[in-house]
């Protein structure tokens, strides 16, 4: 892809940056000249491959393992990023999971809290740790990964996942208001059906994907690069006027 000069030399932390949409986001930032801190939980091999790819292009890169639902781990990931790069310009909150499909009558409190912690509490931990470093720059950016499920409620069995993703939309607006005076913009993206990722390979049947795709106006499902390009745009508008916004990436199946 064409180098985005606005991102050249910028220091970027991407959570869950070594699988699915996160891997594509990381590659796009590397190709735009950024230094990347790649958080991962279990994708060590891919994280290390991405690190080598970045360093081969003359950029700084570090792979950092951690469980973001643990406050100490979230804090450590941010600290290690700043130690490696000397600062932080962009935070991409990508980590999240549906875990499993459960209907309301199957819902246990433990499962509810687990999914909420993975998708929402972890995002708060990382953002809280990163904000003081982002505030040291004239212009910094946060992009949160939400979901079309947070807009529409998702398919059956995604109650807690959809609820957490809807909360991210509000979290984004509230943070934009709170962090704006510190020159930190906060936006979100809400992807629809994005095939070719472990998420949908695990949780979406071929029949369900085909039925959903048939209802998409542009007649195709999305891919990870569709999301990565949008994330890159929101992150790179350093002198931009966009904050508190959610960019819907769903082929036209939902808009507002």
C-alpha cells in the first residue's frame, strides 16, 4: 500500500495485533512507516513474524504477551511499549472475543463477566494506562474496535458480546469528550460480517454467512483489510476534526 507520511515514525500499540483483523491492522501500520508494539495472548509466531517484517523495513517493533483482563498485564504492556519506543502516539484497542454463543436462559454470571472483561474492562485498563503518554503529544489518537452487533444486537447467542460492543460505542463518545482537551481523538469502527478471520471461522456457520452476505447491498462480505484501512484513516488524521465518531464498515447493511 502507499506510504502514509502522517504515520511515518509514529509509535503505535495494537492490542491483539497478531491475528485476524488485528494482524491486518498491524501490517497496514508497518507499511505506513509506523513503529509497532504488537500485543498478543497466544499468537506468538505471528507476532514475531510481524516484528521481523517491521524491522526489515527499518522500523522499530516489539511483540508483547499479556492477558489484558489482568490490570497488571495491561499496565505492563503499555510500559513496555513506551520503554521500547520512548513514547506513544496511537492506541488501537482491538482485543475482544465472543467466546461462545449463549442465550439468556443459558447465561451464567461467570460467563457474562468473562466476556465483559475481555471486550470492555480490558479496553479500559489499556486506555487508562496509555492516556498519560498519549497526552504528552500535540495530537494523539485512539481507535476502538466495536461491532455491527453493538448497533443491531447481533445474532442469537451473542447477547453479552453485543452488549459489550454497544458499550464500546458509548465508551468511545465519553472518552472523546474527556480526552479531547488533551488533544487526544477517540473514535471507533463497527465492522459487520468480516470473513476469513478466526472469529467467524469459529462462531459463524457457512449457511449463516451466506444468508447474511445475501442481504448486504454491495453483495459481498468484508475482509480484514477493509477494516484495517478504516482504522488507519481514523488514526492518521492528526490535525483532523473527527472524534467521538463510529465508522460503520458493513457494506451498507446498516447505517445511521
